[in-house]
């Protein structure tokens, strides 16, 4: 009985569990199941795998997209370049890590882009932000990370002024700020400098319109949540789990 699941922390809200259970029903795969593997720290990952010999594949979410890598047998080329994993294929050769976040983001962002969207701010520096940066490079869009504790070449939230906000017409929230149930919170950026030329993208999908997106919409910006990205990356994960490893570079 093939088992699939999501590895993360505090993931009762999981999109993946609902999505794949519905997918299995539609495909009439009654012998397939999907569950949440909510673990308090990544050190429990090997025991989790050992306890479930019927595992066919896993999704990985916050906060383990980077931390899980040392526990894997191999990485796909793109996961290696990105430095983060959100999909694991389980096979006789071991555990192979992939990244489908970049694909989901790129495919969902592309239809929203206008010619003037040439520079992006990435809010947050976690595992998801690495896939976003990779996607922007593929699209030829320059980007800068914004962090509460900025490294060299990154910006702090206090650095964001009118000039910067006018230059960076794409703003992408990769932080968990605004996720249910803390729906009143939003990233600390100067929203007064957001206007019709901006595109605000939030990786969060619950709620469907975060406070971040609502502020942008009220000021005339184009907005998008992360639902389409999640659907696209989930379908790519399913493709990986069901295809030969050599096809998943």
C-alpha cells in the first residue's frame, strides 16, 4: 500500500494532504494514502523513514527544506543548485531530493509579468526563498533579499525607502508572516510606496488574500497568492514519484 506524506513542523494546515487525498480519489487509487509527518526536529527524520517501509515519496515544508539534505542519498541537479529540497523520491537506491518549488513559482509568475517588472525584492531568506531566487534568475529578473538580519548584499526592512520600492516593482513574500491563524500580520515594508506598477506575490495560500496582498490591491498593485504555485509543484512531485529516476534531473 503506497504511502506518501509531508514532512514539516506544525503542519496541521497542510495543503498537500488535502490535495493528494483528493487526487488519489479522482484517480481511483484506493490503495494510496497521504499523511502529515509532523516532527519537532529534523533529527527524527531517519526514524520516520525506518518506521514506514511502504513510503513512495515525501513533500518537505518549513522548516526542513534545507535541514533535510544531509539525510538524503542524492540530489537532483536543480535541488543541488538551489540548495533546498521540497520533494523526496524513495526508491531502492535510497532517498533522492528534488525541488519543484522553483517550477511552480516560475510557471505561476510568468503570466503576471509586465515589461517593466525587471527587479524583485524577496522577503525572507529560508529554503523557499532559494527556489524563488533560482526562478527569477531563469526569467532574467534581478533580485535582492530582504531580511531581519541581513547578510552582505542583502537589505534590512529599515532600508526600504521610496527609491528602493520604486526600483523593485516585484515584491515576493517568502516569509510565513500572515499565515493562518495570524492573518492580521504582514511584512514590515513601506506600503505607502506601493502602486499600480507593482506586483505583489505571496507564497502563502491560507488565507487566500493575506494582509500583505490586501494592502497591495488597495493601492492598485497586481497580486497573487501561492495556491497556483502549490498546485503546479504538487503535480511535478507526483510526476517525479512515478517516473524513472534518470528522468528527474
